[in-house]
């Protein structure tokens, strides 16, 4: 029997997660999270490791990069099974912190490395709680406006959070490489920027037209395809950051 290309399998998992979120059945692999934290925290160059807490008392890692002049903050959200300083995410959090924003890159819940990718939908409720805790933490720093910038599975997790918390104090959302559709647009009070690559995953490209239709119902929203970019914006990270910053400036600095 032929096997599915790993990237296509991951794209399919993101699509399933976007459409069929289910109640929390799986527990995050907290031991794996600890290993990730132990690996990356000694090498943090920009920003500082901070630990946020859920209602259960469980703590999770975030990396905070302050800007003394910043009046707005950005929650940066990684994709499936990764960490808050991984490649594309590291570029976003560090470069946005150099361009007038305080950034908080958060560790999303992960499963074991060999876990079926479609099971990540079961972690969405905890992911939403982490995003809420991150937003509250940034507001506690006195930042007036907060945005979420999320990639891939992190975008699906952010979609879950925002579509179920319309009163959340989030002022803008950038979804990078999001698979599938934006559902329940009528519940959104947050402007959305849908950013994806010309050579993105099939699930991202195939859903672009439907996301465009949904964005028309969300005031202040937009969509952009970056020429030549793949799902991870390899080699065009600067253009990705430029597009993200341009949208954030238009929504957070007015």
C-alpha cells in the first residue's frame, strides 16, 4: 500500500483539526514539553523565558521580548509539535520585537513525536486556555492592544480560541499557512489577515477561496499570497515579517 507524503499527511491533519475539533480526550505530553524547554531556554538570545500558569496550576513556557516603547503586544504561536523559538517563529518574535512590538511566543501543547497528527484536535481546549492566559499576561504588562500571529496548526488552534471567545481582548489575528476554512466568521470581532505561500500545502491553497469569502464578513480583514513562498516561507522570511508588520501597524497603531 502506498504511503502518504509526510507533508501532505501533516496538511491533512491540520485540515481535519480545523473542521472537526472535538472535546479534550488526549493529555498533552508534558514531559516532552519539559525536554523542549530544557533544550531551548539556554540558547535564547532575544527575550527571556517566562512561565505562565493555567487554572489547573500547570505552567507552560513562553518567551517574552520586551520593547520599552511598545504599546501593543503580539502572541506568537508555533505549529504542530514545535516550540516557541523554532525557525519561522523565532524570526517573527525577534523581528517584531525590533519593530515596536512586545512579543510573547508561547509553547502550545504537544503530543508524543509518534502520535497520530489528527489527535492534535483533542488538545485545542488546552491550547485555547493557554492563549487566553497569554493575552491576560500581556494586558497585565500594561499593553493596550494585543494581536495573535500564528502558523499552521497554531493557526487552527488560534481559530478555535477566537471563534469560541468572541469577547476576548484580541485586536488582530494573522493566520499564516492555515489549512481549510475560517468557520463561524459571524462570531469574530477580530480583524484577520490570512497569509500563505504560492507553493503552500494543498490544504492551504485549496481553502483560500473559502477563507476569502469568510473574511468578507469580518470587518478590517484581508488576504495575501506571497509569491514563491512554501509553507514555511523558507528564503522569504523577510517578506513574511514585512507583510505581518504592515497588517499589525494598520490595526494596532491607530
